């Protein structure tokens, strides 16, 4: 038993106390000299003090050990490893190691959190119930132009309106706040999350520079568009330059000689190539103009069933020729607020794309389905096929203007369709899995 030595020491000391007490009583009633029983009384008090001191010795050293733990000192006192107190050293050592490991684990997790939080572009602010700032990352320092923040009052002195809006926020809600920093207007999107532990409640605010996010997205879109424009233009200009230089060299070689039929034939062919590529560039320019100058929509109640059947009839011969089934699951009285001409153009483009998805793809049962999902006030028109689908990289570029994987495609169909849907306060979403099919969702 671990505490056997402790128990034996206590029992022996208590027995000695009892024996001394009995001896003192016997001496008093037997009439012995007062000096003798006074000495025995002193011995009795010394024994009592020794017992108390022995017990307190354990208490003091256990107290010192737990105090050391609280101060992150994990050394076991020497007295606990030697003498009569050594039995408790092993369990305390195990306790010490467990606490140290847990603290180390929490310290590592906390460091991970701090490092990750400092790397994100979203500003993070954590405050406690007293409005003291618990955490404040670098992104928020840059957004607010404040390197040190210890309390919400610090922010209030610079942005009083922001703090007023933050104090009125409800968890799960987002708000937009405008701030003026270095003569530049910023629009911040702020979100709030609340978490509670056993002893405290903290609020976590996140701040995003709305205009910065939009600007980055616009730059990325323009970069993609410029790459596509460069590709399309160089595809046309390259053959024109090459053909022109070849013809000029041949004519220079002929000099003042009368050109033969071979040279005339090559010249004619060269001019045809230049003409073809020039017409291609002109068509490309017209496509770009149609994309950038879409007309304003004329919104009104539009019957989806009538419009879908009209568009399907346009492709009836092509569908039959390719043995493609097309199924429509739209009730006859389903209306949406849309421009019928815009929606017709979108549906024609999407049905055409769905038919072309089976080209060069072996599908035993090619099928296109058109259906409605969602609520009556927020319907979703779905055009799906089980064709070749798209790889992830192709899917990401599918709505970039002029991007196409087709030999004769212009690359503006999906981009224009999305633009038309946005002009009608809707959206166009594409989901696709390679060799399984594509699904396009029109949200009204």
C-alpha cells in the first residue's frame, strides 16, 4: 500500500501520545512531585506538535507541488523523492507529465491558430464580455490602420459609427460598413460569431474588404479574357502575316518577269486565306460587340412550358438524327418574370450545347432533361444531359468570354447566357463531371 509508511508513522505517534497522557494522569493522581509531571506535560506537548508538524509536512510539499504546476514548473520537490514521503512521488510525477503534455498540446494548437490567423486576408477581431480585445490579426491592422488595439473603445475613438453598428449586430448576421482611411473610402463586410465556454463568452468579428475582393476577381477575369483575346487574334493574324510575307518574297523573286500560272495560283490562294482570316476577325469583333453591348431586358410573365417546347421544336430534326431523347418536366401553367427573347436565346444555346456534348462520345442512351426545382417564387430551371461532361479545368473556364473547346465555336454562348440571366436579376450555374454529364441551372 502506497501510504503504509504514512499510516504507521501516524499510528505510532498517536500511541505515544496516549501512553504519555496516561502516564501524566497516573503521576498526578499518585502524588508525585509536580516537577515530574510538568516535564511529562512538556513531553506531551512536544509529541502533539510533532504529529501536527509531520502532517503539515505533507500538506506543505503537496501545496508547493501544485503551486509549481500552476506556475508551469514541473519539477518534483526533492523531499517527495526521498525519506518518508517518497511513495507519493510516482503518482505525482505521472500527474505532472499528463498536465505538461496537455498544456504543450494546447500551446501548439494555439500557435497554429495564431499563425493561420495572421496569414489570412480576412480581418479577425475577438473581444470578451468587457469589450477587451483578445485577438487582433495583421489583416485587421491593415484594414483599420491601427497597429495596437486593446479595447473596443480604442476603435471607437477612430471609427465611432463602426463600433455602434458592431454593438447592435446579431450572431449570424452580416453588415456592410463604410470607413474613411487615408482619404480612401473602404467598404467592409462584417460577420459575427459568438462562442461560450464555462466561464466566458467571446464575440468573433470578421472583416472583409468588399471592393478589394471584387477588384481581385475583376483583375483575374480580365487576365483570362486577355489571354483568350490574344489567342484568338494571333490565330488569325499569324496566317495572314505568314501568307503575306511568302507572297511578297515570291513576287520579289520574279522581279519584272511575267508571272507564271503557278505564282498566280498561289497568290489567289493566299488572298483567299487572308480573306478567310479577315472575315474570321470581323466575326470575332461582332461577337465581342454582342457580348459587351447586350440590350436591356423587357421583363414580363413568361410561360416556361411554351418557351421550352418552342426551343425543343427548333432542334427536333437534329435530335431525331442523333437518336437523342429529350424530356421536359414543366407544368403548363408555370410562369416566371423574364424577358422571353432573352430566355429563348439562352435555352437555344444550352440545348445546342447539350446536343453537341454527345459528339464523339459513346453514350448508349443519350438523353437531355429539362425540369423545374425550387420554390414558386424562386424557381430553378435545370437543363441536364448525360454527355461527355467537362474536366474541372475546362469547367472553370467555360464562362470566360471566347473560351471554347470546339473547332468552330465562338466561345461566347455560355458567357452571353450568364450575362443575359444576370440582366434579368437571375443567375446561371454550371455543374459538370467528365464522362457523366453536365447540368446547367437557371435561377430566377
